[in-house]
């Protein structure tokens, strides 16, 4: 897609700012962000591209070739419109409240991050818009500050109660690294993830995610119940992060059965994510892959947030030559899987998977071979 020629057709002349902002996938550490755990996302190859030029009438005018739709709003009258432009308005709203001097602009925004598939197209778009405003304001903010503002935009303006992982990954990831994010204090560590002979394959299951939000709320409540009960023995524990697998083993019999399973997933997954990071640091990709498989099994058997589709995709992948590990990623039920596979087998894996999955489910999967990309950045 040539955004410069689209810009010239719509607005005439040349844009003055060019930027990109990736989607993200979580490699391991699932359903632990709200328990103060660790997550390990990386920026994927699918991204939002945006070109723009400032205007002097305090309007933001954006053309989206993916929706073939041009939308606008005034910086002096930010109100929900019920369309995709709300994500840009949300960012303007929080940046203004944060004291950033906003300038209007016109631009073209394109993306090949699949929408609503769990690869954070919304965070990718938000961070892109934030970088645009900050560039025009010549305001300097760290990636973490940008991420926190965009999370606030989604929480307060869009009304989606997301955690910080998506925006942080989009804004702060580095090329050839995964981002180890400690959800307790938001401290971050760049973990080298330059895969010479391997690649990450992301597969969109095309399965409905409706169940995910009610299950998500139910799981959160069960985690709170589990913590409250465990605090009888461990009053110093502020979250499930503070409970070790050994401590849980001593008392899990005292928890209601389902709560015990949920807590076992969380406590196990937090420990597993740390082990997976150690495996990466020591170059043991086979072990990293095993941790991915264990994570999926735990999400399936203990947290019970997988589905026929996600189990099919990951079981199928694990049986293929060159696959080191495969798991669901995101909230569950629908969305995507993530698979670590030998690079030269990745394309064929995707093609055959799409074929067999369509026969088993009547659904059209899509797959991408990804390497860890740089987070959002101004290109010029
Ligand atoms: P995801 O898991 O992909 O973040 P969401 O439901 O949170 O799914 O966000 C998807 C919505 O974000 C889209 O329906 C659209 O309104 C908006 N969006 C994402 N990317 C873009 C884009 N490049 N241009 C316009 N709107 C976008
Ligand atoms: Mg989103």
C-alpha cells in the first residue's frame, strides 16, 4: 500500500511525518497480568503505518484504506462517534488531560494487524496516534509513558478494561527481543530473541471470542477468592504472585476445587514464565518450546479457557516436524495461537494447517511468520 500516493490523492502534496506501530503477541505468561505476574510479548511483523501533516484548524482528519472511510473530529469537541475514529479521539483526550499541546493533522492510516483477533490492533493504532501528536508537539515521552497514556485512553474513553501489556509491548518492544514485563511494578527487561533458524508462527483461529469476556471476569473473581483464602496462611501475600508452587501445594486442598485449579494455573504460569526466560537466556529453545506446551496444557486443564479450535491448532502443530512448542495466546476461546518452529518449515506448516483446520472446523485460519520487531517509531 503506497500511503504517500493515497495522501496526495486525498489531501494534496506530501505528508511531513511517517511512522509505524506494530501489533504484538504474548509468547508466554497468560492470564497472569492481573495477578502481578510476568508476561513476555514481542512485537510482530504486522503493523500500523501512518503518514500525516499538521493542520491549523484544530481538526484531525484520517483516511483509512482498510475501512475505505475518512473520519474527522475537532480537538475542541471530543465526543464518542461509535466508529474507529474513537481510538484516535481517546488518545487526544488523554494527551490533552496530560498537558500535551495538541495540533490537528490530516493523514492516512493503514494496518495489516488483523482486527479483533487478539494481536492488539487497537493498541497499535492508539500508540501510532499518540506518536503523531507527540511528534507535532515536539514533546518527549518515554515508551512506558506513551503506553500508560494509551492504556488510559482505552480504559477511560473506549471503556475497555485492558491491562498494560498491549500498549507497553507495542511501544517498548525492541527488534530481536522479547519484552519481559513485570506486571507488579512495570519494570521491563529486553530478552534477546533473535532466532537464527527458528521463527514464531502466529495463527488466527477465526473462532468467536464472545465467551472470553464473561470467562475472564469469572476467572478474575476466582483468583481473588483464592488469594483471600491463602492469605489465612500467608497474610503477607499481596497477590498470587507472592505464593510459590510449594506453598500452594501445602494448602490447595483447603480451596474449593475449581478455585484451586485456577490458582494452580496462575502460580504455575508465573514460575513457568520465569523458567522460559531462563531457557531463552541460555539459548535452550527446545526447553522454551516445552514451556509453551506446558502453558497451553495448564490453560486447557486448569484455567479452562481453551476451545476445540485452539486445542486443535496447537495439538496439530506439535505433531509437525520442526515444531518446538505451540500454545494459545491471549484471553482464550478464540483469537490466536503462537508456535515456535524451524524457519524453513514455517510456510509449509501454515499452508497445511489452514487446509486441515478448515476440514476439521469449517473455519478459515490465517497464519503469519513473525520475527521480533522494533516497537512503534517515527520513521521520518
Ligand atoms: P484487537 O484485539 O485487535 O486490539 P479490539 O477489539 O481491541 O481488537 O480493537 C479493534 C478495533 O480497533 C477495530 O474494530 C477498529 O475500530 C480499531 N482499529 C484497530 N486498528 C485500526 C486501524 N488501523 N485503523 C482504524 N481503526 C483501527
Ligand atoms: Mg485491543
